[in-house]
């Protein structure tokens, strides 16, 4: 068994490879070729933990992930994870992978993939809300995979440091919302940080936070504006995300195009904008990303 750490992941899972891995993951998921039991969730000492197993014909993967927001005060990532890859043929453990960084890579790759599908690879102004690990990897992946003319970053704190690190501009939230063509919201907020009355008429929005039924990153006015609501898994967002559950219950999703990203890719569906991609993360992403990380390490 090999160990794949952050440095190795950054070296081998380039943005092109990471995007292709999640693209394949979403397609296989839409075709029913990834078996992933329901994610098991736990509240341990007040914090969310999840166990995410999945398997394909060529890989069995288990990820253990947690979200501990107080870690920020200790200089630790709020989201941490461990991933184990085994052979489905003989049960041999093949790799132990730093799941914290694999999660950041595969999540940012999915966000960038949704942007390519809905908006294209050429983006005038990209706005990133948040300044944590996910925000950093979203910036790195986007700048290396897409053609971005201007990068804006906004957060309650640390966005100035992140902007300097990745070559963006630190701005207030209103400026980001008003001037961005594509927005990645990567926060741990339980109340909306994206307000539709401040957005452009044409935009693509990605929300990777708000993964519990009572949490929101996106307000109702944003939902009213969009034409297409893209999800990683309709079943998953229907059970886990307040950004989908609450608008659905209030009738705001009537007459919206609701599509799984894997079906969009498989059927080459053209997206009507404004659009949103709501991702709560599915095991298929971890599975294919872990499998290719292992293959590229050999």
C-alpha cells in the first residue's frame, strides 16, 4: 500500500486530470455504474462527521470526513478527511490518501467543470466567497484550467492574504456579487451570502456549502433569477441541502430546469443561464479521484 500526501496530490492530480476524473465520476454515476450506499452521518462532540463508501468495477473507496469549524482557531482546516483505496478484485489495500486535500481538489474540479459546461472556459470576472482551503483550491484550479481575466475574493477575514497568495483582488462582498460573471461560494455559513438582487442578469453560480437542510448559502431572490439548477446528485441535495430543500418546499423551483451534471454531460444538454451548480459532494467523485491519484502515482 502506498501513501499519497498533499505534495504528491498537487503534483499528480493536475487540474486537467482532476476535472477529467470528476467528469468520468459524474457520468458513471448517472449511468448507475458507481455503487454508493447512502452517506452515514454522525454528530460527534457537536461536529458533523460522514462515512462515504463507494465501488466500481475497478476501485473500492471509503472516505471518512468531518467538518469542525473551531479548527480555524487552531490553524487547522475545518474540513479534514482520510481516504482508503482497495482492490475490488482481491481486497488488497492499495493506497491511503490525504482526504483533506483530495476533497479540496475534487470539489474545486467539479466547480470548474460545471463552469465549463454552463459558462465556458473563458471567464471575465470570477468571484470566490471564502478564504479557507476550498477557496484556495478553487482559485488555483480555476486559474490553471479556465481563462480568467479577473479574480475577486471576499470573506469575513483572511481574504486579503489569500488574494495576495493566488493573485486576486480582495474586495467587499457587494462588489464581488455585482461584478462577477461566475461565483464560487465556498463558505461554512448557515445563512445566505449570495443575494440575487445584487447579481448580474447573466451568471453561473456554484455553491459547495450549506450541506444540511437548515443551512443556506443562496437566498430566494437568486433562485428566482436562475433558469437552470444543476446538482451533483438529485437524491443527495433533496436530503441534505437547504439551498435545494427550502426553495423546493416553497415552490420556487417550479419551471426551473433541474438537471444532474452527469446527465448533462452524457446527453450533451445545452444549459440556459443564469445557472447554479449545487454540490454536496458524492462518493463517486472521491472514488474516481482516488483511483486516478493511485494510477498516476505508479
